[in-house]
């Protein structure tokens, strides 16, 4: 289901809950996929709190297929740089620090543990979404 984008800064500033395998997380995954698709002209990723859920689930656009990361945790980073980013939950852009290469541990939609390296814009996108998981809104 396509959800409205949350702009309530109090809600967005709360750290999100860890997803357990027993949670009914697939409904959130579907809503993230539907909402990202509906906003694809202005959005390349989102986190569950942006559509009203308090769980650590993010979706990032990889072109044809978006990728779901459950309980993402950045475990390694390198190549620090300064940039500006926007967010559907905010007006305008804000300055932030990012890293050009990251390694992330996460669970996929089948709740299989993964560890993957990302670089460039996809790494920046994942860092933005992981900030949301920690209650940080650029």
C-alpha cells in the first residue's frame, strides 16, 4: 500500500526497533516497495519510519530492483567526505558527512544474514537511511 510520507520530526527522531524474525515485517516491506515506486521521481530510498513504522527496515533503489535491508548496521567505512542531501521528510537540503565505501551487515527479506560492501551513491543512500534508523534526520 502506498503510504503518506511522515514529516513529524518528533516521530522521526526516535531510534527504530530491531526487527525479529517472528515479526510480521513483510507488510512493512511491501508498503516500502509501493511507496518508493510511487515516489521514484524524487526518492531513491526510504526507511520504515518515513511511512509510519518503528522498525529498522530500509529500501534503496539500485535501478531496476530496489534492495531491502533489515536491521542494517554499518560495520566499516572509509573515504570521508562532506556533501548535501535532501529528504522527503524535510524541506530543502542539509550538509552532512558521508563515507565513499561502507560495509553493512543486515538481514535480507528472507531473514538471512548478509554482509556486503557498497560504494559511491548507493553507499551514501544507505548511510542516509541508516541515520533514519538511529533517529537522525539530516
